[in-house]
C-alpha cells in the first residue's frame, strides 16, 4: 500500500501531470473535480509510457541490426550493446511510470481529498494566469539555456515551483525541495540537478530584488 503523503505534495504531483490536459478548460477550473485531475494525470503518464516504450523498441531494433553486422566489425557489437542498455533503461522508466499510474488513485484516496483538489486547482490556475511573470522570473535562473528547450515535464516542474514562491506563499526552500523530489520521480538525474540549479539562481535573484 502506498504511504500516506501530505495533501500538498500529492496536489503538486496532480497539478504537474494535469497541466497539459486541463489547459483548455483553464477558465472553468472551479468546476474541475478531483477525479478529473486524477484521470488527466493518468492520461499524461499513459502517453509517456507509450512514447518511452516505442523509443525502447526502436533502440532494440537498431541494436539487432548492429548485432547482425557485428561479425565483420567489432564496433558494431559495442554499439549494439550500448543500444540494448539504453533500451533497458527506457523500459525501466516506462515501468516506473506504470507504477505511478497505479499508485496515484490510491494515494489520493488515502489523503485529504478536499485539500488535494483545492491546492492542485490553485496551482494550475496560478500557472495559467501568471505564466508571463513566472517565465520572466525563470529566465533569470537560466544560464545559456532557454525554457522552451527543456522537456515539458521539467518546464512544468519549474513553473510550479516559481508559482509557489511568488504567488502561493510557499517558502523558497520548501518550493525547491519539493520540485527536486518531484523531478527525481518524473525526470532523470541530469534533469533534477538542472532544476535545482535554476531554482537556486532564481531565489538568489529574488533576494537581490528584495534588497534593491
């Protein structure tokens, strides 16, 4: 059985996974029910699972081609082994996503459903309404990089964290720690380290702005 989690942590996760699905109905957020958020989150994860498995299958296919040619060129064998390892990693990522899909409804059921729904809707609404301001602030933490170049899941993790810092009265340290924990669940090691660095630079800039 999944461990009982704090409602706000669950709400962040639902908001993250629901953003792309709920966007068209952003002006009607007050009418969005908790089960709609759960369904949107599951659909997002299902899409990621399918995409990841398709990529893994392509890697396996390419590795088979290299293996067939490995009798004449040793480099093909090494390349094929690398592709197989990458395919295995992708498959493991897909399995992790499937596990998250299964856990979400039960985790929500074990939590304070009213608090989860209210805060998830508040996050989504804030990200939509304040998108320009959030992205302007994020730009201060991006070094030789653009937000649009990041994977969507990483972009949304950053947006939610800055929304919490600027508009939802969440302490900066808490917002960063929560963003990193979610990134560890849905991004890779490089992703969560990058997110941590960006958010720390954002907080440094906010401190400078507060002093001026």
